[in-house]
C-alpha cells in the first residue's frame, strides 16, 4: 500500500457531504499531528496532576502566651461522658492534662432510639 493512501484514510477533518468529501495526504498528516499533540498534552496534564509537590515552609509565631482556639466534634458512642478527659500537648512539649475550659460534653441517646441529645454539660475551670 503506498504511503499516500495510508495518510488519505486518516483524514479526520473531512466534509460531511459524501460528494464533497476529498481525502488528502495533508489532511491525514494534520490528523496524525493533532492526535499526537492532544495525547502529549493530556499525558502532560495527567502527570502534573499526579505529581506530589512538597513546599516546606516555616512560619515563626511571634505571639507568646496566646491561646489557640481549637474546635472538635468527636463522638464516642459507647463511652460514658464521665470517663472522657482531654489532654493537650503543644509543639514545645508542654502538656496540659484534664483540660476542662470551653469543653462541652453532649450525651446522646442510642442510635436505635434516634441518637437525639439527652444532656449537655459545659465544663468550666
């Protein structure tokens, strides 16, 4: 099969009317070039999407002795509220055990009973 007829069959940008359809070698070359370019661009975007880039960053916190506000919503369905305590350790290694300030314990009903709120206890210092 001559090279011209191979490229002629690959022309994807042809006319819609059969009588006006003319397959050319240049159309086949444009089709192959377009497919290679599209494949290369899609592969490049996929590879960039899958690449993990880590930007290590260090920010110095100039505020000393300030309290950080932390919001948590944790459910322990099978542990009584009386047994739960909160212990906190910061980056410098300072440990605070039994933190109670600003902690709200909400007692929930069993899931079979609808899981509604039974009692709310706001712990204070």
